[in-house]
C-alpha cells in the first residue's frame, strides 16, 4: 500500500542567523557569520563592503 501526500515535504526548521550582507544595492550577496574567516569580509561576488544583519534561514547541520 502506498500513501500520497500531494508531494509535500517536511518543513525545514529555520532560525534567526547573523549574516554578513553586501552593502551594494545591486548585489544580493550574503554569508553566514560563522562561515567567515575575516573580521570584516568583503563580498565574494562584487568585492563591496559587507555589514552584519540578522536573517531567518534554514538550519544547517544538526
């Protein structure tokens, strides 16, 4: 017997996460704070300065 759930997937848990966000309005680049090695990183996409902000993102790892 098979059960069908209209292709629904289990919801991914999300959490408030501190990120570095690109200051260039034309760029959507950001990275999680705990994935950076620099104290004040530059955007890996456009090399602009980045600022800290908080976003709600999916949980990575366990």
